[in-house]
C-alpha cells in the first residue's frame, strides 16, 4: 500500500489470479481495457490472469465476452463491478511495480510483461487457426497512477509517453517480433491504463509530454517496470521452456 501526504493512497493485492488496485477514491481513468475502457471515473483496476489461449474453451464453445467475464470476476472478488478490467496470460507472481516523485507529483506503475506475442507495428496480424486458436498470448499490461490532475489532452499524451517508453525498452533489449523480424514495438494484445486525480484534488497539469515533469516521471517508472518485467518473463520462459 502507498500512502501519501496529499491524501491519495493506492492499495494493491493479489487474489484468485487477479491483481486488484484500489485507488482509494474514484479517479479519472483513460484506458484501452476490455472492461471500462475509454475515459471514465473508477476506483478499482483489475488485471486478471486467464489461460494462455482463451479464445476457445476445452469444449470449443465460443469464449465469454471479456467485459462480461471481468464483471463476474469483480463480483466474485467483492470489488465494485464499475471498474476497469484487464486480462493477461502472465502469472500474477510476475507483477512488477515502480514509483517515482518530484515537485509534489508522484507516479506509480504496475505491470505484467510477456512478449511471446511481440509484434512490430505495421506487420500483418497472425491468422486464426481452424480450431480458433492463435499464437500463445504474451501481453504487456501497464497501469499508471498519478496524483496529478491531468486535463483530457494531457491524459492522452500520458498514454503516448507510456507507449514511447515501452517501445524504447523493447528496442533497447532487442525483443523480436513473433515473426522473427527485429524491432518489436509491443505485443498484439497490449493494454494501458492511466489514472489521475479529479479536478480540485491534485496538482493540475494541462500537459504531460516528455518535456514536462509528469511526462518524465511516467517515462521513468514505465521503463523500470518494463526492464524488470522482461527479466522475469525471460526467467519464466526459460523455466517453462515456452
């Protein structure tokens, strides 16, 4: 749990293969999440582990819609279903987190990192097999929380900075696309969440680019999480021979 003098607190715990982030209060959230995606307010963010290929069940029936499935997970965990929910095949024991602060601002990042599904932006999507399966999933889920009150354009810019930082680390570590091509920029199933203070409850920022302090903090914590996450993913892959 992170407690701050400005009154914000982020509590995190893992239960039933799910990382639960309790922001302590409702915050403005912009995300690409399958549940609660887009821009909204929410108090809880979930990152739930699913099988590595959840497209089909053992019965080959169509898999449940992710938003409905994540709602059931939230209810089962006793969490407000009006939440933001992500899915990943990465085990929750590989969750990494990093925090940095400066000038009255703080930023936290929580991440799960898998790159067996890595891709270079612009490559053709993989084809679905006859049984409905695709390549083994390897999602990078990034959840960023800050005490700053970001204007909507700044929230969008924050997502841009998260992506730039992620891609920079992947390039620094020479992560290849699943096709074998060099220079992966992410994975085919990545998701990002940025949560910030509501108006009047945090330091106001109209900008969040890489020339700003908030942008710099976001870039640093994301890069640290990606670096740690890649190391854990490599170790896990070597252990499990996948």
